């Protein structure tokens, strides 16, 4: 297989994965919205420190297992968490 053909195959795979990531983020934020409503109805703070710490621990462990930079995963999840809190409030 030629360089350009192989490159196109890899790029198509990346494009598909990127679309899946965006789709999953959309689903995640819809659920976050529902959680926010539930927390408001029950007078519960949006930020749940224990839940956040457990989530980060598990995600960083998974990053290590998958040979993904833990620093990158932490940065990404910090951004996702920040946006989630904005949605919940």
C-alpha cells in the first residue's frame, strides 16, 4: 500500500474517533444537565469533592494502563469538570 493511501486510512480513523469523542461529550453533558437539575431539586452542591477525587484517581489509573499521558488526561478532565459544573449550576 502506498504512503498516501495508508495516510488516508489513518486519517479517516482519526476523523471517526474525533466525531465519536464529540458525540460522547454531548451525551455526557446532557446527563450532567439532568444531574444538575436533580441536585438543585435536592439542595445539593454541584461540586462533590469525594466524587471528583475518585473519578480523577480512576481516570489517571486508566491513562497509565492505556499508556496515555496522565498530565494530558488530568488537563482534559479538569476542563470537562469545569464545564460540567457550569452546566450544573
